[in-house]
């Protein structure tokens, strides 16, 4: 299996597990965008453009992925992202990873690290071709 595809699959599995299996593809895309831009926060309107869904959908996914406002269906929130007030404009909220989100990012990132092969460390020694 292609390493990148395995990494994507494992990443999505890790995200689904972290949110209790209750996440649509766009919600996973939102979380991955926040991870890719970390440590730089994103505005909600930037996430709307990056993920390609409505403002209302972004807010719903943020409720599911965050820890504020409650789970849309009454379950437990994932606490993977957090919102902070923009210090330059108090009306705007910035979205960043929470500490738990950063731990998940570290877990996911190892799948794309070339020093690892399917969960085991690769040797830096050249292979013996005899």
C-alpha cells in the first residue's frame, strides 16, 4: 500500500477516534487545515474558503471539534481546537489547535515522516543487495 495513502487513512482514523466517530469529511478537512496552519491561527472566514463549506457548517464542526458551545447532538466535544479572541479586533475569533489537538497532530505527523515505515523505524543503512 502507498505510504501516503496509508498515512491519510491512519490520520482520518485517528481523527474519527478522537471525536468519537462522529465527523464528516468536511469536518476532518477543517481539522487538517487548522493542523497545517499551526501554530498560526485561522479566522472562521478563512476556514470557509479553505474547506469550501458554509459559515454555518464551519461553526457546527467547530462545536464538535472544540470544547465550547456543546456538541451539536448532545455528545462529548473532542477538545481538538480552541477559539481565542483576535487581539487586534475583539469581534473576530481565531481558531487554533488545543493542547489535545497538538498531541493528535504529532500522532498523525509520524505517518508522513520518511524515517518511519508502517510504524517501525527505518534503518539509515543502505540495503545489502547481494
